[in-house]
C-alpha cells in the first residue's frame, strides 16, 4: 500500500495515538508503511505541514539564543532537508539538533541509511 495521503496519515496517527503509541512509534510506522524518509516521517507523525514545522523550528531556534538562526525557517527549506541526500539540501548539525527538539525525538532518529551513505 503506497499512498500516505493526508487522510491516510491522519487516520493512522489517530489510531496509534488512541492505542497509546508514541510519536517515535508513529513515525516508524509511517516510514515502514509509506517509505517516508526519517525527517519527513516525524513531521507527518505530528500532523504538520512544512510551513507549520518551519514555524516551530523558528520558535525553538529563537529560544536557543546566541548563535541561533537569524532568519526564520521556511517550509520549502524543511522540504529540502527532508529530501537530502536524494536532492534537497544537507541539514547541518545545528538544523538536525533543532529539528530533534521540534519533533521531540533524538537527533539520531532523524537520520536514515541514505543519510549515512
């Protein structure tokens, strides 16, 4: 089954939340079921658009203080980070750290085999 439509994602997310599963579990199931990349699966596990994830990224980065991004994150950049290394843009260690905080997971869970190649 390769769909992963918004309705499919919402139904799965709700089913797993109702069953007491964690966001890590939901992201893992979305990766397994629809072959989403790691970073994309966490965004979908939360039910966020790229723009919503970008807004949360900017909020977390602002809280981090000195050395944080001076310009707000945008949804298209989130999409570029999700696609890396098959197109897109390589996320820096800083970006991965902020995304891990945004998604409420460990940084290592945002990386998958293609990232390590």
